[in-house]
C-alpha cells in the first residue's frame, strides 16, 4: 500500500492531550501523554481511512504543516505527520490453497478474500 503522511495537531486540555486531523474533520484521538495521544492518533486515522475505503470515498490530499490554522481555545503543543497506508486498487489474482485450509477459512470468514488479506497484513506487520 502506498504511504501518505497527513498532518495532525496535538493540543493540551484539562484532561490530557487531544489530536485532530485538519484533513479529516471528526477524526480525533486522545491520550494522557503526548506520546500516547500520537500512538492513538495512528490507530484512529487508520480506522478512519479503512472506513472511507470501504465506503468508496476519495482521500484528500494532505495539507502542509505550514498551512494548518490554530484551533480556537486550544493550546497546540505539537504538529506532527502521521503515516497512513492508503489502500490501492484491488487486483484479482489466482491463488492455490489446500482444500482443507480453504474449508477452515470459509468456516470462520464471511469474506474469504478479506480474511486472507487481513492475515497477510498481520504477518507483514509482525516482520516475519
């Protein structure tokens, strides 16, 4: 999947730290520390992008950090870039699988292709 970097703004509140994405209104994250907020921001935008992709929405071009306007009544402490793996075009491929393995996948998955893709992503993320 191609990587894109979207800006995020971390601000301080009375209860911790919040993160907003200028390019994705409504996509927010929070944490008790700036680091926790940034990590939660990665998960929040990944889920947001995944939902947009399933809905067939187009992704906005990333804003530059310099173009981000301050938020009223917020104490910005950092502006960061969050890496997002944007889904690419889906390609149909022919894959050969053992019949028993295929039966086992079908027993637990409502969508065989999505299940196999998720398993591949998890394996790639684990570095093995």
